[in-house]
């Protein structure tokens, strides 16, 4: 739904006749992105085996990199080398989202964990076994409906965790949603998971706000052909994403997050140093900005994996949505900050660097757990990373 809403909004924006209509289209596109952010990584984490979960999630997150490079190339071709209408740019930019929506609807299965937690044991069994066969499993011990029911049946008796699947009123649905948000702030999660994750999401989103202003920043320091420089900046995502793929399951999520965020902050410091010289060191600024973008995407990969793993299945989507919402708030605030400091590149870069550095230490200071090669939890209250029985081991 989120992908289709985003695609329809983008296509509509390309045909808009007034600025007001464009704003409305962008608002609805943002709603679609919010739905995608809350569900995409959640679904990926629940469909991936524990030993390689970081790899698979990072691969999926890598398509953000492909998208950003695609947009940079598109802008360079349409505007840097030619003089096409912005309407063509917006229309083409919306097309991949539409294709993605069709592919997800036609191919991607529902999470077997979600199905089992909602009492849909037959469907959960079919999906889990299909995933196993697609991964090359040819053994005789296929997952059975009885195993799923035995393991998940007692969860379904707890109304506070699960929607039984029966018709409910809007009021009860709202109460259930609010209860799930409240579960994020239970004592076993609030200080070691929810709050540190929200701090990191805020700081990462604040630092990422620099990407929106990168062309304007390049103009301020006197660079020419800013669309080409922006293409270099976007392509710096590629080594960052590849590095995250190979490191996330080896060095661990927490170490990768800390290293990437501190390195991104230091890269911004180098860019600020180049921008502070009487004669701006343009090459230093460009290279530092590219290094920042590479480390930034490494941090986002690690954060996506950590967020999807640390919240239990019953509130995983809610947790992803709330954290993404905190990131959106930071994204709004940083536009005002960057707008105020854009004519002072040194201050702008140091502000972003300070925020990134502060966020890097939050998981360490608040003792956030690392879920590398551990099984996902199902409901709040179970120890994070604690095994959930034979049926769950087969699912994950």
C-alpha cells in the first residue's frame, strides 16, 4: 500500500498545475514512505535466518543506494547535460516505486511470525516451509501446523499482545495501537532499546539532512557543475553499502554503528576544515563529503538491522514506525537549521558532525544489546535474544 501510494503521489505531482497541489502530492507521498519504512525492514528481518539476517537486510537496504544513484544520474542527464522539464524528472523518479509495489504484491510472502502470532497457523506453516525450500532445504523435518500451534498458541490467548483476527471496532483497534506504542516504553525496553534507538534515529536523520542541501552547499563553496559533484556524492554510497554487507554479521551491529557514525562525524570535520580556509579547498570538501556519505549509509544499514531485531515481533512494526517518526521530526528540524546556516558552511558542517558524534555514543552509554546471530523475541517481557523454542528456530 505504501509503495502504491508513493507512486501514485509522484505521478500526480508530475501533472500538478499549482504549488499547492504539488505540496499535497508530496505530503501523501510521505505517508507512503512512512508505511514502507515501518514494514520493509520488519518484513525482511522476519523472513531472514538469524545467522545471515544482517546480510539480507543490508542487501535490501542497498537498494536505497541504487535509488539515490539513479536519481543523481537522472538529474545529471536531464538538468546537468540537458534542459528537460522537472515534470519528466518527477514522473521517471516515481516509476521504480510502482514497479516495486507490483513485485511485492505478486512475489513477497507475508511474515510467518506475523501469521502465527495472529492465529493463522496453516498459512504460517505453508509460508515458512516455502521459504525453507527456496533456501535449499530438502530435509524430511518440515515444519508442521502442530508445532506452530504448540509454540504460538499461548501467545494468542493474551489479548494485550495479539489481534485475534476477528472483526473489531475502530475504538478497539485504536486502543490496541496505543497499547503497542505503550509496550515500547515498558521497563525492560525503554532505557536499553527504545530511547537509545530513538536518539540514534534522531542524530542520523539530522546528519542525513545535509544530503538535501548538498547541491546548495557545493554552490556556496564555489563548485561548478554541481549535478556532477552530486553524482559523485551519491555514488559514495556504493562502497559504504558493500562494506556494511560484509561487516554487519562479522564485527556486529553495535560496533559497526559506532564506527560508522564516528567516522561520518570526523569526515564532516574534515569538510568543515576545508571550507574554513580563506581559499576553500574544494577537493578536500568533495572527498570528505563523499567519505561522510559512505560512512552514513553504513550507519543506516547497521541501524536498520538493529531496530528490526531489538523490538519483539508483536511490536516490531510499531517500533520501526515510531523510530522512523522520530527521524522524520529530526528531518523537519534540520531543514530549518541548514537553511539558517547554509551561507556559513563551517557552522553547518560542524553542527551536523556534533549531532552525529553525540548519537554514536548513545547505544554504548545506555548499554543497548547486540543481536548478532541471535533469535528474535516474540513479545515484550521475554529476554532479548532468548531462544523461543524449536518451532521458532525453524522459522528463523
